[in-house]
């Protein structure tokens, strides 16, 4: 394999976990749009409760984000071992 192809493959394998992590935040039983996920990441809980979006905020911060980060860390640990 040529060096150019190896570099491209390395970049793809480095970006792929980040893409899957990002997608896992808005795909699930209760689907959220990309705009909603970004809104919940950059706003605080009081804002979400005032808008009546407390459940969606908790879904991102208490369930999906910790699960996605944990999967990323476990996958990295398995790759290292």
C-alpha cells in the first residue's frame, strides 16, 4: 500500500470514532435533531427547564453523553491492551 493511502486510512480511523460518538447523541428511541443536541450542549439546565425541555436536556446529559464517552474510552482501552 502506498504512503498516501496509509495516511488517508489513518485519518479515517481517527475520525470515525468521533463521528460515531456524535451520531450516538441524536439517534435513539427518542430521536433529537442536531440543532436540539447542540442547543442542549451549549445551554444550561435552568434554560432547558424554562423552555419546557428538561427531559430532553436530561436525556443528553445524563444518559446519551455519558454512555457515548464511556464507549469511546472502553474502546480505546481495548485497542491499547
